[in-house]
C-alpha cells in the first residue's frame, strides 16, 4: 500500500554456474537480503534470485536484484 512506482535499479553478482538443458524443470527462489532507506520516500530493496534445476546440485543462475 502507498507504493507509487517501482524501478529496476540493476543486478549485482550475476552468475551462471550450470547450464539449463531444454525441457528441464526449473524453480525460482527469492530471498530478501536487505531494505535500506535512501530518502524518506525511497527504499532500496536487494533480493537474491536463484534458478534451481530439478535433479541438479548446482543452480542455473544466481543473481542479486536491486530495485527502488
């Protein structure tokens, strides 16, 4: 409530530790890492995104996303 807009501020630490084969089942995991007050009206949120591949020990992608 009260959010006027959200801006994608960029990505940090993007890695692709494993290839995702055609037809693979994947799942996205999102973990909130931090919320910082930039100004009284602006928050910066950092989340870690992980793309898990069914049957694989290594994920297909791991990245940190920033948005305000």
